[in-house]
């Protein structure tokens, strides 16, 4: 049954001229159609989520939209283009402005700018006071959150191009582009920037490092090799941001592998067969991930060996994890946050937010987490 659905999708894509597959809509699920998301079981809580405040950014629409945090503010945007500033300490709305575009990526921040991307390829920059600074159009729909480094706004678009724009006025400084396979996964992968180097994963399982200053290639390595007899079976795309520290860069491919490399030269360290379209979190000696079926796992960062796995969130469209001292947090399709023990993966706390799906991974905020829902809810929570 699943292969018939995939074959039908390939025909529809060919007829429409579209070369992307959306995993969020379930086309690439490998489970039987009658298999249901795991039911949540009771457990003894040893920690507790406490709401510090909550606000609303407006419905995010079809795309997972992310908040940007600064020293005193939290910025978010709705799918219809409303950009909002909240006070970081209280969640009180400070201002709200209209961008007049359908937002597909955001919010990025840095060097005094707030950045959003549209489905028509427009990048808009605002000041932290909400005033527009500049607009620029890139090659296609902006799907990754724009990043800022060393006077360069780094924009990842749906056609795989990475464009460097001037922080000052948005003028184009450089473009990195590469050929892509005939069929790719539509993803919201952006880039990860560390020490003036951009790390990005691509279709076909390729991982690259490029210079912030001029977009030139430093190295390229393979996380995963496409395999299979059909174009759909051969999809092996990196659909999430790489995780990087001073020594290592790690990335994971959908229908492929998880691999780590030496950060400066791209030399392989280890790899193993794990599929994920959600992504990773590197924290201390572990890598935390949610695989393509929703299994949450902890791996040894140096060897790739499994430390623990929790299979109790199977098929719940589990987000990428956020890990911090004392807890690992993931969200699911019912708007529930789950806190797990970083030592053994058992549940330690749970809270339901507004009931709409959590598709963007939770992020660190003041010793706790900031979580968003597709319905627009934004929550500052402590975990103790």
C-alpha cells in the first residue's frame, strides 16, 4: 500500500512539474496506514513544567516558524506576516507590525536585525524597534531561518541556494549553489554558523562547509549515499541543520545515515544507519535525536553507540529534542511537551499546551525552555 501511494505521488509530481516531497504530510511515512500514534501512558513525575508566561504570535500556517531571542525580547511571526515583539521577562506584547507577505521562514536575528523570509523568496529585515530596514528577493522560497554572521545575512532557499546579503542594505554579496537530484524532500533546513564557517546539508546526503566572508567551499563530505531502485527510494536528503562544536560537525539524513566529521577538514569520524527528518541536538558527550518514526534516542557523540532509546512516542511526529542539564525536551502533534531524563530516557515531566501541534523544536530560555505551537502559542516554561 505504501509503495502504491509513493508511486502515485511520483506521477503527480511529474504531471505538476514539482520535484519535492513533503514528509510532514505523511507521503514518506514507512509505517502501515492502519498503525496509529502511540497512546501516552501514565508515569511517576520526578520533575515539573511550570509556566512562567505565555503569549501568541498568530497561526504559523503550513510552515514551522521559530522565535528569536535577544537579551530582553522574544520575537515571533505568524504565517500571515505579523511580526511581534514580546518582553522576555513577562511575555507582554511590546509592538506588532505587518510585513504583508506570507511567511515561510523566521525569525532570524543578529547585529540589530530581525529577519523573515516569504514563500515568494523575499527577505525582509526589520530593526528591533519594528521599523523596516530593507527587502531583497532571492532565487526561490525561503525555508530556512536566516542567520547573521560578520556583517552577512545568510539565507537558505528552497532550490538549495545559499545567499549572502549585506546586513547594511541587503545587497547580494555572494551565492553558493549546487545541482540537486530530480526529486527532493521539501524541508526547512537552514544553516549552522560557527567561527565564520557555514555548515549546511543538502539533497543526496551531502554536507558542506563554506566561508561566511565569500561563500567559497571549504570542504564537502557524504553523510549518506542514495540507494534503491526508484527515485523515491533513493531520496536521502539532509532535512535539518547540522550540529557543530569546536571539534565535530554531525548531520542526519532522511532515509539515510547519521554521521559525524572533523569540523575543520570534513574527515569522517563515524556513521551509522539512522533516518530522521527532524534533526539532532548536541549536548556535552551525547547526541540526542528523534528518528523518522518518533523514537527519541541518545547516542555517544564520539562513537555513535546507542546510550538509550525511548519508543513510547512512536508516530507522534516528535520534534527534534532540546537538551540541557537535567532534562531533554521534545514536542508532539497534540501540543504536548515531554521531558525525559538525559541519563536513561525515561519520562520525568509532561505538559499540554494549547492542543495544536508543536513542530519547531523547543529552545533554551533562562534555564528552561521556550516552546511554540502551530496555533501561535508561545510558552516560557521552567523544568524542575
